C-alpha cells in the first residue's frame, strides 16, 4: 500500500480525471468555500494557505476569486502541477512542498485562513500525527484566523462500511473513462485501504490504472477534540446541504 506521498506522486498527472469536469469543479468548490470564508473571516483579499493543495482544485478556485494563495502539499509532483495550472490560467499563486505536520518549519509567515480540503487530513492514521498537524496549522494562523478542513463523513460511512463507490462515467474529447474506488476496511472500522481505478477508453481497447493508499475513518468528534486540544475555539461543523460543498467542513478559529 502506497504512502500518502507516493499515492499523490503517482496520481498527480491523472488527478483531474477523477472529476467529470475538473474546471467546473474548481469554480464550484471555489464559490462554496468563498461563501463560507466570507461568513467567518470576511472576503478577499485575504492571505490563505492551502496546506494540502494537491494539483490545485481549491487553490485555483479561491485565487480566481481574489484571495492571495500560497499552496503547499507533501507531493512534489502535485505542487508542480498546481503551479503549472495556475500559470496556464494567469493566476498568481505561490507554491511550496510541505508536510502539514511540519508547517511551522517549512512555511514562512502567517495567514488569515488555513485550508485543508478533499479528505487530506485522514491520511494521518495516529492521534499523535493529527495533533501535530492541528498544532502546525494553528502556528500558521494569525490570532483570530480561520481554519477550514473538509473530509468524508465518516460518522455515516462507518455505520455501513461501503466496499466501493459507484462508477462515475465521463465522456470527453479523449473518449470515455470510468472512475471508481474499492475500500477494504479494517476489522474494527477505524481505517480502510483505498484503491482508485481509472479506466480509459483507447483506440485499441481499454487501459486501467490503479492507485492505492490508506485512510483513517476520522470521526467528527475525534477531530473536534484534536482542534480543541490544539488551542482552537469556535469549532463548528457545516454539512453539504448547508454549504453546497461536497464534504462536511469544520471551521475553527485560532485564539
């Protein structure tokens, strides 16, 4: 099973394929996050650190809305792709390679908003690593600054422990592709091994690529307690039906 670093290194070139329309997702997620940030921190211009930026889905969407974005990730390939995508769109984001457990040492300055979306935090499998991440995110926020994290709804998922996601079928100029995930749960339901399959139509048949990693099934109460312990206040959960974002989001404020 690949580490989180290796998973995203391998996936960076294909990450956009997991979306039916990545450009539409960039705009949609940027709009939803912007609305929530404005409620708690005011609108742009604000200095924002996306500390698990991947290839830039949220960073690009928020930069397009006027935020000053510094985007970091543990994967060098993902950060390079995010920088290339920003250049192609004429967006002036800055980038760097950093682990969100060591942001205090790897990222200079402080920010109005620290962001980690797309279920990145549950790659950390131990309480100690989660505490380190929460403390390092706090270290990068100005007093009163806003933390915003999104992740899968594990409070619901652990009840049924689904074995797979429904196949997503997309058609574009390159042909048809099918994307789905298979989840192998630990016996106690505390974590699961994920394998993502991207099946692409080609002139001579079909090509299948598989990417694997492990996630912790991090419950909302567990993360809330971690944030409380790291010195955050006003810890609040926001569900997709209220935000328009596709995952639950927790917000908290640095004291």
